[in-house]
C-alpha cells in the first residue's frame, strides 16, 4: 500500500518536473523567435519538411473525410427531406471541428513524430552538444525554426484540409447523390459565419500547431539519447499530442461556441 | 544553393495554397462575401413575438435578400420585440406601408423576416418604422390551438 | 600559467561520485592526455571544461576565467576559442562535409562566401579530405568523419582542442592518421590539446603529459616515460593492459570453490 502511494508520488513528481522543464524549454524557444526574422531561410527550410511533406496525407485524408461526410450526411438528412442542408452540415463540421482536429492529429503523426525522431537522433549523435560547443545555441538554431515552421504550417494545413473536404463532399453530394449545387453552396454560405466558424477554426488550428510542435520538439530534446529512448519519445509525442489536441479541442469549443 | 531555391519555391506554393484555401473558406463557404454590401439604412419593426429570430437573420422580399437583422431589443413600455433591420442601400424604393412577417425556412429551418410591399408612393427611409407586422408562429401555440379547437368540436 | 586550471573538482551523478577532489593543470601548447578505464567520467570532464555541466564543488579556470561563473554570452564567447572533437564526430547530418566545416564560420563571422570557401578548403586540405567536400556525413567512414570534425573544430582558429576518445573503434591506418594529425595540428597551429582516451599506446605516443584517472581521483600523473616507470601496480596494469592485477579479472563475490559446494541454488 505504502509502495503504491510512493510510486504514485514519484510519478507525480516526475510529471511535474517534466512539465516544468517543458515550460522552461518553451520560454527558451520563444526567446529565440525574434532572432529568426533575420534568418528566415532557416524557417523556410523547415516549413518544407514540416508542412509541405505533410501535404499529401492532409489532401488525401481531407478529400476522403469530406466524401464520407457527404455520404453519411446525405443519408441522414434525406430522411428529413433536408438534403439541401448538406453543405451546411459539411462545412460546419469541417471548419469548426474536423478540419482543425483531424489535420492536427495527422500532423502529429506525420510531422510531430518526425520532428521528435530528428531532434532525438541529433541529440544521441551529439550534434546538439557539438553545436553548443561551437558556441551555437541549438535551441535557437535548430529548435526555434522548427517551432516557427509548425506554427505556420498547421493553420495552412487545416485550411487546406477543410477546403478539400468541402470539395469532396460537394463532389459526392452533387455529382453522385444529385443535391442541387446552388442550394449546397447558398445554404452553406448562409449558415457559416466567417468570424464565429472559420476564424475560430483557424484559432483552434494555431493552438494545436503550437502544442503539437512544442510537444514534439520537447520530447525529442528530452529523449534518452539511445535508439530505444528516441523510439519511446516518438511514441510519446503521438500519444501526448492526441490527448492534448482532443482535450484542448473540448476547452476551446466550450469557450468559443459554449454560449450560443 | 540550387536545392535551396527549389525548396523556397515549393514552400511558397504551399503557403499560397494554404492562403487560397482560407480565402475559399472565407468567400465561398462563409457569409463574409455579404459584408461588402452591408452599408445601408436602418428601419425598425415591432413584433409581438419573434420566436427564434436571431441577429444577422436574412430579411427578404419576394425571396430576394434585401437586408439583415442588425439588432433585437425588448421595448420597455410595450414589451414587444423591437427589431432593427439593416436594409441594403440599393433597395431604396420600398414602399412606406410595407408589412413584415416572421417566417420559418422549411419546417425546421431558421427564421427570417419576409417583407411584402405595400402601395404607397413614399419610400422607407433611414430611421423609419414598419407598422404592419405579423409575429412568428410558435409551433406549440399552433398545435395547442389546434388541439383545443379539435376537442371543442368533438363535444 | 597553465591554460586550464582545475582545482578540487567534485561532481556527482545522482548519488554516484564521478569526481572527488580532482586537480589538473593543462599547460599551453602541450598535448595533455587524460586516461583511465571506461566509465571514469573522462567525457564528463570535457563537458565540465566546456561549461556544459556544472561541478558540485571546485573551480575550473580556462585562460584565467572561471567557466562556471561566466554569463551565458561570455561562456559562448569562450567556447568560440575552444574546439571539441566528439567521439562520434557530431557532424550535422543534414549538411554536406563542406557546409559542416563552414558552419561555425557562417554562424560566427560575416565573412563573404568566397573567403569562407578558401578557409574551408584550407582546413579540409589539412585533414586530407578536400576532395570529399560534397559528400554527406553518412557516406563517410568513422575515421573520415572524425577528420572532418577536426577540420570543423579548428575552423575558428581556437586556442585549444579537446579530443574525446579520438582513437576508439578505428582501424590501424586511420588511427595512425589521427595520431599524426593531432600531433601536427598542435605544433603547426600552436594549439593546446587535451586528449581523453584509454588507448595507451597511441596516446603515450603524442602526449607530453598524462593524468591517470580512476575512481574519481587522479591516481598518477607525469610524462609517459615517468608513468611507465611508476611503482604503482595499478598504473602498471593499466599502462601494460594486464588482465589481472589491482583491478581484478573476476567480478567481486564469493570464491569459486565456495560456489561449487553450494548446490542449494538449484533446489
């Protein structure tokens, strides 16, 4: 019994210690961001590996999610004779929820895990340590550009995901199921608000991008520098990111749409 | 260096695609496109009951959108709902004795204000009040009345 | 005055003492070797000198400055004058050989690209890898990677270089090349070198002075000749690589005979 409480205590202390280190790490990153504007090519390089390389999975998933939404939504709505509302259903679910959340989950799986593995590997091969000894701060030189790139890429990816999803739903709804295209778009436009829906979705994706990139970089930087340690850190990145995304999604949704 | 250049181009295309997607969401998916013609004149109408009418609900005439609900207040003396409508400026020839009713789009849809043109030569102007109004149908009341009359008829 | 002065150094990892009262002086312009069995914290010592770790007690002075009292920016200034060669080379895997050597120059100077090119080619020529400049680090052998790392470490013309196990895992030819290079760099550039190693023969060949480290303490120090003549049995065992001696061949525990007469472990 005592042992159980003790191990609980140890776990708790360990968690708090990691949280503390994570926040110090974040402060260090943020302090390095102003300097990045002088060397923006570093960020561009990372937007390529973080954003562009995630594009394919985002495009394909977005298209399929949209098409499934179109099919499922149609089958439900047609019972009420409201299949004209398909556009609204699809646009609101994509723009408010699925766009930011699913693309953040995919981003964590594709880019987040890659970031953790890359940083962890750089640590285990002493590249970070070597940079420090060359009087180059690895957090400013290596971590901060990746963080910035995550922050830039995530909202763009989420917007692309939503847009492609809506197109996918339109293809299924109009092309396959014969929903009137005018009704599809006009209903959508009437019910989707730019500030309440689209901007809130964008805010969500910025928050998710921030958190996922932070988790990924921290896990990599904090990894035990062995192949096993890096492997575990990569798994932790995906799991913790998923928790963080879903938890924060609830909090943000409650804040944004709770009072309606 | 060459590789660097092509990376920059691809990243540029990626960012452009992202912004284009956002733009599409803004213009094609949401109602942001409507904001451009927002400038107009304000008229008010008093309703006994507005049901589920919301701010920014459309105001139509013969099915054509001519304005939006810009605010809803409770009149402190009459306890009626005072609805302010922002009419688009291009519809400046709406007769003074136009009537306003609250309708529902479809059985379960959102509520909107429908205007029916009157016959006056004078047109509505900024700050005018629409006198002829018809409150929203509240489904419970309608059903209640129907049941009540049905019960009376059977006796 | 020595370039590096370590006084009463204590360092603990958890409850385990890595150093307990170590004093070391490293003379300018000389090759000083720090030797000892694996796991005696030789790499830790280099990280302490470089300011990447903090001692629990004691001071480390480099060129008259207490490394652990410096502000962050002063420490970074000092590090520009220190080179370090990591065991793995620590080359940046996403850059070519050329860009790796150019890295510290691009980070710390505003030299035009043409001058950086001259400097990089010069350094690569010195380690014999000028024609390998377009290779990726993954395409290099371990010995070549260390030579590139050496070219990178001297790119900023530092006052000293720390070598972390430069000979480990090298074939005889590249081992010979590295021994030769360390020696040459030291003499040609007027560097101060610190070599951390447990390869007795190669290290003794180039070192002017050797510190023997074991169990968190300096066991013996002196020139290679002095150490070979040392009366200490431990030093003799280490220098000659004898399998048994003060450091026993057998892991500590009960005697073999005793163990054989104890069948109850199978019961």
